[in-house]
C-alpha cells in the first residue's frame, strides 16, 4: 500500500509493507481534532504538487511490487514552494492497532471521515 496526500504546497507519500516498518496509523494515531489541520477546502491544493506526489506514489508502488522494500515505512515530504524533498523513517509502534503486535483490522466508522473537499467544492 502506498499512501499519498496533498494540501496547499505540501505533499506526502508513505509506502507501507506489512512487517517492514511503520504504517499510516503509526504516523498519525488518530484524526486531527476539529480545525487542527488544514484541508484542501481551506488551504487548496496546487496542481503541480499533485503531479509530483503522483509520480512518487507510482514509483513506490512499482518498487513494492518488485520486492524493493527499502523505502517502506519512511514518509517522504515534498514542499512545492521550495521544491525540496525530505524523507524520514518512521518507527513502527508495537502497540499500533493496525500493524502492531497482535493487531486486528478494526471496523471503520464512516462518520469519522468526511469528503469535505468534494462536498464543499462549488
């Protein structure tokens, strides 16, 4: 699995391979509360950032499919304003409910997630 996101001038990519580093839940334990984090409805998304992030997503997906797990569990951050990349390895949390010791996939609560960007668009 390769996660990707873009908000404003920033983009992130996190390739995940079971048992080979952290998962998305290790990085973000829960959803931000209230208005703690900007979203695409308020901060926008700059088109060129999505292109760069999409290319990195595709490259990481191909690498995982080919058995290359070198980048698994490391979040890559792209700043479109400065055109800089930074990759940071994330430690797997042993107590992570998704990938930790004895983890089981929980049921998703759809009420906790929203399509604000799609619903608020003119």
